[in-house]
C-alpha cells in the first residue's frame, strides 16, 4: 500500500498556499512533500518538521531564524529556500524542488568512484559551502544524504541551518548522532562547537568515502565511532585503494586533521586546493585504481568529464561501476554555467565498429548546431519574457513608516505581508528595518513582499533586587540585560547592612536594554545619639530598637541619671542587635546642685523664681515645642528615631524660665 495515501497532509492545502501532492521522503526530523504553490503556480518541495520538534518553541524560534538566513543565500549549488511558516501544528519550509537522487544513492549503486570523478562530486559541494561560509553560515551536517544530484545535471546542497536549529531543542540527540556521527569533527563530538572548519572536516570524510566506498571509521555503537574521530587519524585513501594520487591523499589528510587550525580555513580554501589538484590529474574518467585496462588508448579525446568539475553519472540501466574499461563522450559546456551531469554513453572501440560508424561522424556536428539553435531560441524567449514586464524589482522601503511602505508596495503590484518586528536601538517603532526579498531583487509581479518592522529599542523592566546582597543584585541586573552601575551607601533601620535598599532607575521602570542601573546599599542601622538624655529614656529607646544596653556609672558634674557618653557613638552604622555601652552620671562626689539653687554656705542668697517643666513625652513635636515655649522655656530638638513624637525630654522637674529644654524624637 502506498504510504503517502495514509499521510494526513497529502491532499491538504498547507497554510492556504501549498497543495500537498505526495510524500517524497521521510527522515528522522522531517517529511518532504511534493507540493504546488497555488499562488505562484509552481512546483515546490515542502519540508514539514515532525510534531515532536514543532512542539518545542525554542526549536521553532531557532528554525525560523536559520530559515531567514539560508533564504538570503543565492548560489546555483544550494537548494533555494522560498518561504517558511507554520500552519497549526505544522512547521514547514518551502524549497526549490530538485528531482533527482542523493549522493548516497550514487554510492549505494556504484560504490567507490575514480579519483578525478570523486573530486568533481566534491568541488560543487565546496563551492556551495564556500558561499555559505562567506555569508557567516555553517552547515553542520554535511553528508552524502544532503547532496542532491538533479536529473538535469545540477549538484545541490540542502538542509543548511537545520542542525543548528535542532541544537536548540530539549530533545535527545541520539538519533541525530546515529545519522551523522560518521562525518562529525572531533570538536563537534567533544565540545559541541562547529565552525567553517567543521564543514571542511565533513567534506574530507565524504571525499574519503567517495574514493574508497566506505567511511574511515566503523564501530558497533555511535559512541565508539565518535571516540575514533577524536583519537585516531583518518588513513590515507591510497592505503585502502592503491593508486589514489598522493595529492588527493594530502587533501584528505589536511581536511580531516584532528586540529581545526591545521585544516583549510573554510570551504573556499579547500575548493582552491581541490580545483588545482583536479587540474593536474590526467584527463580520463578512469584514474587511480579504476584505470581502464586499455593502456594508453584512452586519451583526453574521450574524457569522461570536463575540466570544469562537472561529475558524470552511469548510464540508465547500465553498470554501476566505471572501472571496467567503459568510455564516455565529452560533455558539452553548460549554457548556464552551472554544475552539470551528463549520462555516460558507451562507445564501441573495436576496428569493425569504428568502420561501421565512420559514416556517422558528421552527426555530432548537426547535433551541436541544433543545440546552439535551441540555446539561441532560449535566449530570445528569455528576452521576450522580461520585456513583457513579467518581472519587477523590489523597491527600497527601508526606513519608511510601515503604513507608507505597505501602500507603495501594493501600488507596485506586490502582495504585502508584515513580518515579526525586531528590536532596534536607533530605528523608531513601526519603521521598516528590512524587506524579504531585499531591495533591488527581481521577482515575479504579484509575489509576496514581507516587510520587517522595527519594534523600537528593546525595553527591559528593572528587576527587583531590594534586600539582595550587592553581588547578587549585580548578577541579577546583568542577567536581565542591563549594566550594573555606581554604588552609594545609606543608613537603614529596616535593611541589613550591605544589602540593597533601592535602585536608580527604580524597580519596574522600563529602560533600554544595556542601560545603567545604580545601587543604594544599606550601611546598617544608624546608632541613635542619646547623650544628655536621661538614663531611663535612653535605655528604653535603645532596647526598643533592638540593641543590647550595658550601663556604667561615674562621678560627673552632670545631673544624676544623665547619659554623658555612649559607645558606639551616635550616627555610627551598626548591625542589628549590637551592644551599646552607656556612661551615666551619678553626680559629683559632693552631691549635685543646680546652678540656681541656694548655696548652704551663703544663707543670704536669694533663690531665683522657678516653674515646673511641662511633661511633653509622646506628644507631637510641634505641640511639645509650643507648650514649652508658652511656659517660658527655650527648646532644642534632636532626631534619634525619625518619629514625630517626643521620646525623650531633659531636664524635667522645676527650672528657671529661659532654661533650654532638649527634646528627642
């Protein structure tokens, strides 16, 4: 039974645009379908990610980003990405449809290839990777399964960026490693890192496989193969297939070095080396161990391939090996300058056959003339096609308001979509950052033009860091994408010493990403200044604030019970629960007497008038000051608690009018 008949996507209209005709292939990460783009009336390949990946939001975000990057690549040896989207639970890519087969199919059918032909398979792959590397993209999963050999002769590399998107998932990577471990570089195995030189390593392994018919390492488990990649050196292909040219051995050895620094810097560097080696090889389709058993009779006149690096395929229904003395016609140059693959035709080389075909030697000339006429007709048709206004250029809409850009694009005949906005520090919100396709690109009229608007600067709310240590607060601010700034200190009765009291800007305020956030850190509790306060008032106040109080008495001229010293001094930052030593006067040794009291030794002295000092404890400071002044006293106010109520008063009792009364609040 045809499995495509049971696939629920077959026959469906995906995303309102792609009518799924049949399933082409199914792999570990996605299924590929043949589909018709009903909007542009063209056949495409649609790759739909498996449900397990599509349900991972981290994968979807990375997948979309990689698809956008790959879509920007334009190279004849890279499968073009047209579109990306989601339809319900389906996450998909719309790509160029390339009918043909994979390099893996060729290896299964034919086994190892002659040295020159193996290079001709690898050269277009290196050209594709080189273009990607120059654009800052790494493939990460180069292998024969990702190299397509089109029926019309093109060589295409597919699945750029998919491995990077898979890295973002929370799913097990065992399945992926089983499929690709044979081509993983040592640094991918040990550290999970990859750069252009990792792709070079994979191409080196692939070239080894093309030359020998097998991978360099085998093992019972993926991990045993990975171990060999890390700890062993890839053998020279000639050690397995005698006759492989030494310069190709050197190329494989260089590309598969365990040290990335010893490999070619990128695919372009390896491409230059491969093309130079190809130029020096004999112009015959049977090099190395595959040499034809006809000695010198097989010359460049019957070259199996061109010098331009275009591989050949076996004839339909013919032998899967090229090493049996077969000959091939030289391939014509591609009018499009792309990599071409021509079917190989066998020639009868015996004398009798030569005589039989002598009369037909004029036919290739007529064939070439006919081909030239077809090419000229194609050029004429192309000119007519463009002259009729079928294509149009994408206008430059960057830095225009989205509403204006939409209107201009619609007037130019485009179907307009607005893509996901991107943050930008300098471009205001709702102004066009980019278009897809980009300005100047020639596209069919009526194509979809996606406008990418700016979301303005990325704003981040200052996170809550109060009561955190300064180190933890700095880390949390940096984690949020902001910059830790200056630190100042302030006493606090509620925040322990060295913890954050507040930030500037304050918590919750939205600021630009990378903005500086300053900290105010607690210097601890501020020790109240209780000197000159009466002992019972000072002791009560300090104990209420959580301090331990120790009292020493000493002789002093101050009134008995007056605090004459304290340690730590008032205004000092201290930790909660600290011990405070108070020194209290017990009066002079001869007894205390107020200055206005009568000296017993001078009975003729007249005592001044005295009045009672009003007791204003716990009254509001304002009312207490007014009451004392009304009674004829002067008032001095000192802050120890920060409250608006009086917590200390001295002196009390009777005092002459005009005496200064000290209040603490």
